[in-house]
């Protein structure tokens, strides 16, 4: 999963409610529901552009193609 999505999830987790693994799972599930759909779409689009760029360059170094 993209690090920015994990960051967004982390910001919504109420860590003071976590005492055990099942509590953490519950909080992560609740936090994922708070992420905006448009944000997820944008992250997916950026990821796909990166994948296509890697394919286009045969896995070689890519410098600022999307900047």
C-alpha cells in the first residue's frame, strides 16, 4: 500500500483506545472509512503513472518525468 495512504490512516487512528491487537485492527478499520474517495483515486492514478513510466523505461532510472 502507498505510504501516503498509511499516513492518512495513521492520522485517524485513536491510539489511546488501543490496548491489544484486536483494538488496533478495529481502529485501522474505522480509520480507513474516514479516507476520502477522491484522495484514494488520486493516489491510485499517481501510482499507475509510475508503473507505466517504469514499463516505458524498461525498469531503468526515471528522472522527473511527471514533475
